[in-house]
C-alpha cells in the first residue's frame, strides 16, 4: 500500500505580529510499502530556529528528510504558508500601555 504524508512544522518569528508561522513542503511524498512497514519510516523535520519578521509567504524556512530503515529516501525544503508582518511602533506602544 502506498503512503502519502504531508510534511508540516512550525517556526518561531522574532518581532512579528504573530509569534510563529506554519511551514509545509511543496512536494508530496509517495512511496509504496508493504503492510507493517510503516514503523520503518522516519521523518526528520528541521525548521529554522528563529525567523525575523517580516516573513513572506513561500520563504524557505527549514528542511526535512524521510528515511526508510535508516536509508535516505527523500529530502526537501520547508516553506512558510503565510506572511507575518513585523511589529510596528503602535504594537510596541500597546505593550507599554498594557504594562502600565
């Protein structure tokens, strides 16, 4: 039976209006396996540790590897799925007012 597995992850965003952004691969992974071999697959996701805002959609933000019985089958890049704008002056002013 073939398996199809979307690769997804999260990356932290420094100074963004949101603290993190979702990542995904643009590639689909399709590999035929025998019944019971699912546990022999390993997906290693390596998102970028910290992105700096602003973050644009489709920016490369990590990588992934898919192995089967410790043999590399496929590797690819992870991309951001949306924009994360940088915090602006008003955002910082709101923080000061909230802390007051």
